[in-house]
């Protein structure tokens, strides 16, 4: 059960301190949301920010790219310090080629579906990726409500993915919702507003992990 706090909810004026707090709080990964204002109706931050935090944070960089043209940025993502890149199947370019490009740069590859996309479109790529991400909110913003009706997607993926594939959920994960996602087969949980801005990051991360473990 991996907990990947989403930096999108961090206080960017105190970013290093925020990253230290999630690391010391026991985060497994750091989820980094890159948005281009085109694939999603919001702009977050890009490679210059990832490059700045790489030397001061040794967490695994789980980079979720919500951008229309993923293939254009794979090399720059590698240079900036990404460990894993998850792109959207709805984005431009042949997904099989995008996966090959990510692997060619020596990174792990993830593929994601938005809530409105049927999970079955991922079938041709499941043997090629290390991670599959099921969005449980419309991508673009933190702090939205969890869509429990996405749970059948996780159950479907659990049946079909290779053993060892990480099944990640992103959006609205908190103490109330994490059990449903874990019970449906997820083993990696992105949490933005449920961790950042809270009193004790370690207590939140630990509570989430324990609730996920208890649900399976
Ligand atoms: C939404 C992002 C999420 C977001 C999650 O587009 O992909 O990673 O930060 O935030 P919460 O956990 O607050 O829903
Ligand atoms: Zn995300």
C-alpha cells in the first residue's frame, strides 16, 4: 500500500519544508501534477520546478502529466528528475509509442483514464506499463469529491493486469474514501488535500495506509 501525497496541495512558498514534512511523515512517493491549461482547464507547474526540488527531495517522483502532447516532454521530464511518468490515454499520440519513449529514457511508465473514458481502452497497453491510474475526479484541481462509481474500473484492472502492476487512484482520497478504493484493488493512493495543510502529515499518511490495509 503506497501513499503518494500530491504536491499540488502544498504551500509553494514553503515547498522544501512541505516536502520534508511528507518525507518525514512516511510518504512512499511524491505525486507531481503537471498541467498545461489545454488538456485540463488549469495550469500547475512544470519541469523547472521539478528540477529545483530534485536535489532536495529523495522521494520517488511519481509525475502525472495532464498535458495534450506528452511525447514532446518525455526527455525534459527525465532531465528534470522524474522516476515515473503517467500520461493520459486520451492525450495525443500513439500510447504504445509514448510508453516506449518513457522506457527509452529509463523511467517507469504509467497510463491513466479520465472518469468518462471506459477502462477497456487500456487493454492493449496493460502488459507494457508499470502503473495504471484510475482518476476518481475530473483531472485539473485538488480538493474535489471522490467518484465511487469508478471502483468497477479498478476491479476490472485487478483481473487483467500483470502481477506487480501498481494500481493507482487519484482524486478525493481521504480517510472516508480510501477503503473503497483499496477493496476494489488499488494499491497506490494519491492524496493531496487529505495530507498537505493538515496539522500532522505523518498522522494523516499513517492513517490512510492503515485504512487501506484494513480494507483488503
Ligand atoms: C487532480 C490531480 C490530483 C489532485 C488530487 O487533477 O491529478 O493529483 O492533486 O487532490 P485531492 O487529493 O485533494 O483530490
Ligand atoms: Zn494527479
